[in-house]
C-alpha cells in the first residue's frame, strides 16, 4: 500500500506530465517537418510521399519537406530516421522492402518493429506478372507450362536480390514447378529496360511501374497478385482466379516515426495522415499512379507491419536469399 505522501507525489508527477504533454501538443508542430524517403527521387515511393506530404502541410499549418536519402535498399535512410529525435518532426517513408530487409540482412542497424512506430499505410499496390510480347504465353498457367517445357529459356528480372519482385518470382516457381532463372539488377528500371529489350522474359513488378508499358502493348500482363482484379487493368485476371491463389503479396508505402515519440504526437500525426489520404484530390492522384489508397489508423497499421515482417521472413527463408 502506498502512503498518503507517496500517493500525493504520484499525483503531482502525473499532473506535471499531463501539463507537459498538453503544452507540447498545444504548440506542435511549431516548425517544419521532414519526411525521409530512403529511395531516389521520381519513383513510386517518392511520388506517393510528396503527394501526401503536401496535403499534410495544409492540415498541420507547417511545411512537410521530403528529403531523399537513398542507398542500401532503403536502409541508409531508415537508419537516419531511427537516430533522429523522437519529437514528431522526422518521419520515415518505409515500404514493404523494409519488412523484407528485416530478415534479408543478417546485420541491420535498426529494427522496423522496435525502433519505429507505424503511423498509417498511405497506399498499396499489387505485383503484376508481365512478360515480353515474344513469350508465347497469355496466362500465368501458360507461362508455367512453357517454362517447364523449355528449361533455361525463361529468365525473370528483379530490382535486386531479396526484393518483392525476386521473392514473388521464387514463390511462383515453387508453386508451379517451373524453374525460371532469376536475374538480379541494381534497380527495377534496369530490369524493366531489359525485359522490354528481350534480355529477360518475365518480371513481377509493382503495377505503377509497368502500367504505361502494358497499356501501350510493350509488355503483356498475365496476372495481378491478390484476390481481385485491379481497376487500372480490369481485363487482367487476379491470381485468385488462377491455379495459384496464394500469390497475394502487395507492396505498401507507409509513414513511421522513431520509437519514443510522445503518444499524443503519434495520434495527431496518424489522424492527419488518415485525413490527408482521404482527401479527394490525393485519392485521385494515387489512383492515377495505379496505387490503392489506404489511410488506416495507427493500431491497424502497426499490427499489419508486424505481420508483414513475419510473413516476408518465411518467403526469404524459402528463397535462400541473403545480402550479408
């Protein structure tokens, strides 16, 4: 049992903390925020971050500045964010690549689940199985049949070892028994260029990255991951309609803050992001990119991130991929 004096001290401390939190929230934010995008400018991650950051600026009354800090498959920017002050003024734009990195790299200087608090998932995109038009396959099943009948003739490209495009290709090969050869590039754009040039025959790509090429006929789309077709390509079947319904992976793009950020600041940022993603102009812009707007609340996104880290760990182990 606490003495009367002890109870009084606890009440005084609690009141002081409540006052401090209220005072901080009354002033937050009182200066510009920065969003670290750990990839190069111009890609899907960068464009999505800038679209939502602009909408956040209007709601917070402060500039939300995007800072690109690329390198090491997103890890350099993530480390920078993890080491920033947990005051709500530095955010990280993380993606499903960071969930993969948690098991792909044996040594990381940060943990996505321990060193960060998830705020909200801005958008997600399915992976699209595409082939060079010279490949005589009009469906995922036909590609599997062709690859099995022609060993060594179907190579699939990816943006690098352990990326979502690589792991999706490994899962497809395992499910179908078609041993396609993986060719790792130093980025998705290089893989895409060689796919269109015929140096590789297939690729699992984030839908926004290949939407224009599919629509122009430069690439043929065979199936989209998940259980439903995508509005941007309504004639392309979902893998849920094929013999391989377990091909469900998606790439996601979410905002995080360093662990230790005050709960009231986390809540304010999360609500601001949710409102920003729900804005009609933002949703239209994201859909125009081929992305599906999400904008979920903090607890839901945190649970999803934890599940994603565990799910990708299984696929990384099955693939045997490792970077270190």
